C-alpha cells in the first residue's frame, strides 16, 4: 500500500510509527464530493484534517499514554472515480484490503456517501456488525437528487449490508424517513432528548452488537464548535459528552473501524479541522490503550 510519509502524514509521524507494515492503524483519505446538497468543500476535508493533526500533542492525559505509538499509517488519497458505482467498489476493495491486513481502518471523507462501501467491507468479516451513527441527519432517504448514492441516503444504503444502525444526535429528518423509522422500529437517540443527562448512553450501547463500526458525520456535533460542515444544524452533540459515550463504546464493544466524514474546511477558521483530527486521536487512544 502506498502511503504518505513524514512530515506530511497524520500527526506528522516519523517513519517507524507510520509505515504500513508496523502500524496498527491505517488511515484512508477519500476526498470524494459529488452529491453535496448545500455548502460544498468536503473534497478538501482530508487534507485539512491531516494538516491540523500535525499540531496535536502526542501525550493524552486522559489515558496517560502517547496514543501515536500504536502506529498510524496515512495511506495515499484514494483516487476519485467519476462513476458512483465505481467509486463505491474502489472504497470497498481498499477497506477490505486494510481489514485483511489486520489493521484498524479509519476512513476520512469526503462526503457521507462513502460510508456504505465501508460497511459492506466490514459486514463480510464481522457477521454480527452494528453501526453507531453520530449525525444531525438520518440519511435514510431511498433516493435524493436522482441518486441512491447521494449523501442523504448514506445510512439507507448501509442497511443493504448491515441490519442494525443506532443513530445518535439526530435533529433533522424528512417525513419519508420518519415513516421508515416507525415502520422498521428504528430506535433514534434524538439530539433534543439526550442533553439532560448521560442516562441514554447505556441504552445506546446495549442496542449495539458486539462488533461495532462507527460512522461520524461531523454535522452531528454542535456547529458552535464544529462549524465547517456542509449542512450545519443548530443543537448537536458536545465534545465531552461525545467522548464519554465513545469511551464507553470502546470499552464495552469491539470497535472494528470507523469513518469521519463531511468536513468542509473554511480557510479562515481551522477549529473544525483540529477538532475532527483531535477526536480521531482520542479514539485511537481509547481503542489501543484504554482498558478497564
Ligand atoms: Mn449529516
């Protein structure tokens, strides 16, 4: 696998901590943007996120470790295909290869439509897979703007491969999605209802199967601290609230991989780029260094 070397890689890691062979984590940048519906720019997400990561402190005081010592290999940008199906195939086969090489894949977008191909790859290896979705939107439309692969359909398409999705932070939904949610008895952790306390977190975790794939649409977070997304919605998950949930998930489940999508960087405001990179780094720490 061809990868980005020091000093241009995620966290600006030297070769011993970022070569493919020795790294436990393989980061796959997918700068794909085709079906964005409001503000554009997600194709610039991976580069901005990687640039911002180079300012992260290696030592994480919460886990008392330098999480980067797990080794993070930043793969070259996945080549973008014009054809939507070809793009899905390409993402699928790249993620599949990373899984077969026994690395922990972190896919960075790009728009949310890259997620179904990732879920497909994981569902073949992990028969009992569930998906934890942090998002402002359900993304359960059957079709949008003439495409079944639109980012507004990302979770609907993922359900072709994995029957269990647990959405958290949702605060924007259309009537068609609401009908689907009710018909299929999908439990939604509405953003409006999860701010009073953390009691809902154990219920969220109890609904997940043992093997979990996490998809983080950055618009799931409060645009006050994560403004650079294509569809900013008021409300949203908070930073420490999110870390509390995800730390529990990593402790109690086998998280097999994750994606972080929809970063739409603004040149004059890097706080979202840095926050997105920092969350990934926190989760690497939870995955490889935080044990009960
Ligand atoms: Mn969204």
